[in-house]
C-alpha cells in the first residue's frame, strides 16, 4: 500500500497508529492520526481480537479525509481475511 505500512503481530488486539515525519508539522501528523484512529473506531468490529495492529501512515495517506480514510482502513483490514 502506498499510503500506509501495516504490521500485524499476535497479541491482545491492540491498535497503534504512527506517522512519518515526512508528513509535515506535528499539527498535521496529529490530525492525520486522529482521522485514521476515528476510521478504525468505526470499523472496530472487523479488527481481530488476537492480533496487535500497527499502522504507519505515509505522506500519501496524510491528506485522506472522511470516507477515503475509512476505505483505506477497510482495505487494510481485508488483508486479514482469507
């Protein structure tokens, strides 16, 4: 995925979101993390409880808003489904 790097590890179902410094100022990085966190919150039922998920948002994913963030997260979570 050109907009995020995703790491899945066996664990307790925790979710973390990080951003690259290439995105810009701390304000923009925090805004990006809030958007992605809210999208994950709406799709929380699709997140497996036995995997820890770490999403690193790349600069191309920083400008996603609204439905496009939700679709990006949906694509990420679909990688877990066979």
